[in-house]
């Protein structure tokens, strides 16, 4: 009995140490990312006093307009700084599940040609989401199984049941508003979604909604809110793409039922 108690205490102590180590790792990554953002800010040319107020993360459409006009003025002379600054900031927001990336998608459409803007947004989304996935796999999985072990097991079994269709399901989730992207990023490693289908599904899955946001960015000055980017036509198109992403899964299931 004493031996069993000591063994459990040893396991609990080891898990606690690993959890603290995971928290420290996430904190170090966060501080390092902040330093990268600070470097981007300081490498930008000297701004006039009235321009500095616009050099901030956009939290609403007016912030996006001010930042867009500022970056557009410096884009020709400091193209690499503007592009890399947008790239690093977008990845930072995605990595730490911070709201605001929709405004950066709109800004991309305002500042860059459509093909480059779409590639930029899809790449940033995939890279940032994958980094969020990795951080969640370090800490999130440990916390979920510690505090919600029953739910964690149920979700894991569900993922295993659909393991051959995870890419299609990831496409579907990214194209629809059923679950917020930050939740998908944090939950996927916890419930056992592999990194490869997660990353590829994110890259291709965010393309249709990004298409809408980038198009809206081309008329940024006419927008009054981020919701103006959406219309019934764009929502209908996204629904069609989302349904098409599940067609291979449904078709495969029908074939299996027919030949089993």
C-alpha cells in the first residue's frame, strides 16, 4: 500500500514538474516573439508624431484604415520592411490566439496584389496555426487530460474514428464559422489531430474566407466595419466550398457501405 502511494506521489510530482517546464517554455516563446515584434517596429523608418498613433495592432476597422494608409505611404521605399512586418505580426497573432488577424487579411488586400496577398495570408495562417498547435501540444494536452480526462478521451476516440478524413474535416472547419480558428488551433493537438493534415487543411481551408477579406481590402476606405466584407453571395460561396470539402468523405463512405 505504501509502495503504491509513493509511486502515485512520484508520478504526480513528475507531472507537476513537466507542467511547470511546459509553462516556462511557452513563456520563453512568447517573450521571444515580442522581441521579434519590437525589432520589426524599431527597424521601420522614423515616423512623424502624427503617424506614430497609427503604428499599432488594428482592433477595429478605423485602426486598419489608419495603419493601411501609413504603410501604403512607406511601401514603395520600404517594401521588405512592410511585407515582413505584416508577416511576423500575423504569425504572432495566430500563434498566441490573439484576435485581429482578420484586419491584417484586409490590409494585405489593400497593400499588395491579390495573388501575393492570398499567398501571404494562407502561409501566415498555416505557420501561425501550426506554432499554436505545437505550443498547445506542449501545455494544452497536459492540462486537458489533468482537469478533463473523460472529455479528452471521448474527443480522442472521435478523432481516431475519422483519422482517414482529417484533412477534409479540417478544410470544412476552416471554411465554416462552426468553431473559431483559435479554438481549432488549441484543441487539435489535444485530441490527437496529426500536424500534417492540420497544417495542410489550414493552408487550403483558409483560402476561401481569405479571398473574401482580401477582396474587401481593395476597397478598405469604404468599409465601416469588418462585417462589411461579407455578403450573402460570399457566405453562399463559402457554404458551397465547405460542402464540396466533405464530398470525398461521403463518397468514400457510400462505396464502403456498398461493397462491405
